[in-house]
């Protein structure tokens, strides 16, 4: 499934950086298996199968899936193992990390080596504290906006290449279709409720982000933070603040 190679870490520590390439045939076969998943077994079981399949395809040490809640915040939904669950819960609790960045910026985020890459906001330390050295996250998008992130983790530094980025984005697209089917199937349980909330509120939050980006010349991540800050300061949900913004209500100015 994978072609691998290694090269010296640019930090000159002697540690090898793992490099992989995804075989297109293996990607097609793995995605084909996702289409055969049975939602009747429950959303929790289905998502567990998805992240396990992703870990196998990418030969990663861990994988996870996060979904947005009614407040537009990412929450842990599924993971292949306890360490992957813990690092996702840490990102949920701290509000930073590659999962959060991929969700807010609507693009794949790679961390190749937590020991050598800049860490201005402390997001790399979230991985380091869990024993991971590298990660890649791709947004899961449905109905015009992000509803979560699909994430892979490595205990060794890893030079994620373009084939892996593209393959994870394709995988995230299939996951989105699967989640769309799950929402339409009226499944029961916490994850099903969380999924429906993400779909209900994601579009309005994304529209409000776009308005702020155009009005204040912000990037996607900063616009999302502006919404979150306004919601926290008024003890309201992000989706409610987003609706008011779109309706023309006054919005707190950017702090100097």
C-alpha cells in the first residue's frame, strides 16, 4: 500500500524522517470498503471502522475524527486508540492544534516534526505531550462548510508528501458523504445528535466567517476566533452570534 523512504532530519539530530507515498490502487480499494459500511450497526461503530481503515491505509500510529458541536467547537468523536483519543481531547480542551487549524482554515494541516517546527501558539506542544511527533489533519466538509476533521498521528517525525495530503482529503470527502447518510438515517445516540447539530449550525457560522473576512480583511482562522471571542464575552453560542451578524446586528470591533 505504501512506498517508504527516509532521510536525515534537518535538525541534525540523527533522527530519520519517515516518508511515504500512497498507492492510488490502495486508496481506491480502501475507499471502496468505506462505501460498504453498514450504518445500521450504529454511528459509533461505523466511525470506529473509518478511523481504523485510515490508520491502516496511511500506516500511521493513530487516527481520529472530530465533529463540531452546537457551538461550532470541535469535539472528539472517534479514535483508533487511547493515545489518539487523548491528543484529540487535548485539542478540544485547549482549543488549538492541527485539528482545530484544519477545521478553521478549511485546508489540510501538516506537522512534520514537533521538535524542529516553529510553535508560536503552542499547538505543537499538544502533540508532544501525547508522545506524537507528527500529524496531518484534513477538514471534513458537508453542505458548504466544515463539520469536523479527520486526523492521523505518527510517533516519529514524518515528511507527509502531496500524495498523502491528497489521499487524506479524498478520504475526508468519503467520510463526509457517510456522515450525510447517517444524518439522513435519523440514527440515535450522542454522536448522531452532535452530527445533526454540526450540520444545522455549520453553514451559518461559515457565512458569518466569510462576512468578517471580507469586512475586516481577516483570514479564516482569525475570523472564526473573532466569532468565538464575541460568543464567550456575551455568554452565547457561536451560531447565535453568527446569525445576528448576518442579520446586521452590531458586532464588537477588533481589539487594537
